[in-house]
C-alpha cells in the first residue's frame, strides 16, 4: 500500500511540473530569438553605415501565420544577406514595426515593438538618434 502511494505521489509531481517546464523552454527559445534579433539589428546598422546602403526592417504579425522579423537590403545590391527570423512557437508580435535603417548613418525611426510569450511581455523601444533601444520585460 505504501509503495502504491509513493508511486502516485511521484507521478503527481511529474505531472504538476510538466507544464512549467514547457513554458520555461518556450521562454528560453524566445530569449535566444531576442538575442538573434538584436544581433541582426546591430549587423544591419553596421552594414548601413559602412556601405551607405539602407536596410529594410519589418517585424510582422500576420494573421494565421508564424510571426517574424525580416531584414532586407533596401537597395538593388544583394551584398547584404537578407535574414528572416521566425518567432518561436508560442511567442507572438503584439505591435509590429516597419522601418528603414538609413544608409550612411544607421538611423532607425523611433518606435516601439511589443512581443509576448506565455509568461512575459517584452517591449523594445527604439530610441531617437543612433537607433539604440531599451528592452523592458514584464510578467503577463
């Protein structure tokens, strides 16, 4: 009888922890996405400054499809590797952004991008000037 209760207790603990592990993995996947996104933003700005060619940036939230961020060369040149970053499953864009990183200066129009996961809401505020940003994370 005692062994049966022990097995039930262990099984209950495993079942209770499983949903938390899923959301923790989703949160970790989003953190990796955010690192890639910010690295790509820095790369696109550096490319725009060095080459003088602008880069289009689009963070979209299409209906019924995977949300994504795209960086594309704004000129006819194809020297910049166009990148499309897909948000991890379970994450979504609440407020997107369509803008242009200006060639020569790396200037990016100030705006706010809002993305969320099951646990958190991330607000990326692009600041006036060199296009730097501030990231705020809040619990949902």
